[in-house]
C-alpha cells in the first residue's frame, strides 16, 4: 500500500511495529521509528517523542508537554521540544 505524505497525520511506534495514522485508516508496518524518520522529508515531518513523528501541517494545538493532531494528544519530550518550536517558528 502506498501512502501519500499529505495523508499521514502521525506515526507511532508500537514495539517492533509502526502505526501510520491517516484520516481514514491506520496501517501497521514492521520497522523502527529511527528508520522511517530518516526516510521522511524533514520540512514536513518532525520527531516529537521517542515514539512519535508528526506531520507539521496537521498540528492543531501545542501545549507545554503535548500537541494535538486530529483529536489525538501526543506527548512532546523535553529533548525534542526546542526542535519543534524552532521548526514551527520557521513556518
């Protein structure tokens, strides 16, 4: 199954698998968050936690330690927060 970058809301690490969430469905693929992070375009996606990569264009709200993508609360780690804020400010 091919998934367009525009359709991806977020990617979540679930053990040895990744859950790729789109508005209509979700897909489970075998792999690591690090491997997929290296393949995604950095201008459209950002790793915000050791278990989550989000699409920058799909972020609805950002709070202190969480962000919202399509009604899903996603944690932001302390290490990734400055990178996220810099990326958001560039947009």
